[in-house]
């Protein structure tokens, strides 16, 4: 991760997939509104790139986090939207579940 993360233009370096099919790439910040939203361009070549929008909604003692994502470049964009949406939604639900565990201090704990 760049030291200036999450400033616009900074990058988060990551790996996607399971060995031996691991893709090393990066995600860059396209726009940021501190405390409200983060727009990312997630790269995973040769699969392509996706636009990811993370929004935060203050609800008093809670925060609603939403993620909207779609393919914007590369072979992933060739898959019909009605087929890629369920795959993206499943991944984003898991991301939000893990984020919630981190937020409440239960990251890494097994659920009942």
C-alpha cells in the first residue's frame, strides 16, 4: 500500500486467486470524499479492471457501508452483466461481512 493511501492516485497492491493461479496487481484510488465515499479502479489482469464505489452513510451510532462494482475493461467486461452481477455481489457480501467483523473487533473469530 502506498504511504499516501487513500489519497487520490495512491495504490493498494494485492493478489487475487489461489495458487498456482495467483494474479498480482493493484487497485488505485480514482476519487475520495473522506468519511463519505471512495471510488477505486481494481485491476486483476488478465481478467481486466473494475470500478468499485464504496459509500458510507452515518446512522448515528452505526454506519451503513455499501459497495457497487462492475467490470470496466478487459475480458471480464465481455461477460453479460446478468451473469457477472451475481458473482460480484457474492464477493462484495463477503467483503462487507469481513469488514463488519473487523469493525466490531471480531476479525478472525469463528462464527456460530
